[in-house]
C-alpha cells in the first residue's frame, strides 16, 4: 500500500474537498476489504467504510504525519469496525468481498476459508502486514499493541493458516 502524495494530504488537511476525494478513491477499496475481513458482513463493511471516511474527514486536521496516512486511516477503520460489531452484534458470514479478488477462484476460496478459521486478532495482524503491506510498527500503531505482540500474532496467524490449508482443525487458534 502506497502513501498518497503529501501535498494531497496537506490540501485535504486545509479543507480542499477534491484532495480528500482523491484520498477516498485511493483507499476506499483497501479499507472496505480490511473491514470486511473484520466484520465478515458485506452491508456492515460498506457502512463501516463510509463511517471511516466520515471520521477521517472530521479529524483530517489532526493528522500530523507522524505515521503513514494509510496506517492512520486503517486505525480509524478498525475502530469503526469494532464499534459497529459491538453495536450490531453481527454474526460473521462466508460471503466474499468483490474488490480485488485473486484470479484463481479455487485458491481464493481456499484462502477465504483459511482466513475465516483464524482468530480475529491474528487475522487483523496478518491482513495489515501481509495483504496491505504495513510494517510491524505500523500494524502495532493500528492495532494499538506492542510490536512484539504483532510479531507473535503474525507467527500464530501463519501457523493457523498453514494448518487450515492443510486441514488440521485442531491446530487452528
């Protein structure tokens, strides 16, 4: 995941709506995919994505550039997703997000099934680092945990994914 041009962020911070629209277009798909993996509900993920950008718009002036813009936005998305899950008491489904699906349908289904078997905290760490390309430090900022915790969750996520793909249900956490 690439960070946007700092000038675009600065223009958005100054109230330029077109600049903020550029940021929304650049990140909307990735934010949706992330929150879908957290909520496992298409409609809720759409609502959470919208809430994420509304909150980001409201607080863009507080973004100081001390962390990557993407990390800041994913932290907002995660918080919105957690709020929505608490409010709606959603039960995860197996529906699949449509954005940027893997070209091989059987591999995509196998990965979706394996990811569904991984605990939420391990899945979040795995998605942020392996799918969205955040560093361990950035993932720790998003998840509000220590870097060592992210490393531990990544290790366990990889173990659980390998076990799920191999069909070893007892090893999945």
